[in-house]
C-alpha cells in the first residue's frame, strides 16, 4: 500500500499545502481520503483525475470535501466522453451538501457523475478493507482504518480526543493524525487534537509511525512537532508535507 500526501493543511489551504487529501494505492487501485480545498490541482501531479477509483470523505467541512466541486466538472464535462460514475463514500448528507456547494438543484445534483454511498462501519473497496469510526467533532465525522495485505493505515480525519480513535489506529503501520491545536488553555472540547494529544493517542494505539497532519497555517509546525515528541509516544514522528510518500 502506498500513501501519498496531497494536502495536509488544516482548516484552509496554506502557502505550501492544500487542505486535506491523501492518495492511497494498491494493486492498481487508487483511493482518495478526503478532497479538501485546493487539493484537486496538486493531485494531478501524482495521478490522472480519470484514474481515481473511489473517494472517501471523512466529513462535510469545506477543507475535506469542497474540491469535489471541481472534480465534478472534470468528470462531467470531460471532452473525451462520459466517465463511469465514481463511487464517493461519505456521511448521509453528502449528495445534498455537494449540490449546495455547487449551487445545483439537489435533484440530480452531482448524482449523474458520482455514485454517492453512505459510509458504513466496515466495507471492501477494491483491494482495501475500510473501517470507519464516528469521532467527536461538530458535524458527523469519521476516522478511517484502511487495511491491505496485512498493513494498516489509520487516518483521524478531524476529531477531539476519543478512545474510538485509539481503536481505529490500533497497531497501524502509519497513523495520519490531525494536530490542529497547540498546547495551552482555551482549546475547545470535541473539536480537534493538540499535537501532544495526537502523540498520546499514537502511544495508546502502539502505531509504527505517527505523521502529524491537518496542520493549521497560523501555527508554528515545529512547535507542534516538539509538543508531540514530548508525549508518551516513543516511535518515529514527523510532520506531513505535500508529496510525502509512504510505502507500507
Ligand atoms: Zn478540517
Ligand atoms: Zn472539520
């Protein structure tokens, strides 16, 4: 399984990264986890837009789903003719949410181009087994565990601290964990993790590698890294960056 970071900026694109998007590939199958603001452009450096097999959207905040708008145009009006409907997994409201985002009539919205499917607890997707878990966040939001050939990728999506996140990441080879907040008073509950909390979750889940992501541009990322390294997690920790590739 190969994981490529397409976008790792938190909440809005930064000068060096789009918002959340990860390309996960195995056996010729290409899956996108999230397609956030700004990700559609850089994605094309790594994979043709017409060689994506499925998209899983963790939740319907703009920084995780909004580039489905441009992608709808690219697939709907492709001059080479109609493309097969692309499976897009997300929360139940995803079809209406995306129709509103593009100011389309909700019927048919984007359903002529995307085969919207509501996320289930566990499902097979090409060569992958995907397990979802509901996370604490202001909207319905899921973490993903993606398994292939005995290797495991875990992705937090957006979440506050949660035992369910530890379960999702248990024994993962690679844990892409959001680290939106810095240590300090006043961080709101059930919204995001600090980098230190990301490290604590990684330690409890005993993951092989922790990559801090959803890094918000107004923070000092080096401080996030230092705070995570001050956590109980003793394994390798790094900051996500655009174009980083992990072969699991
Ligand atoms: Zn976000
Ligand atoms: Zn969010």
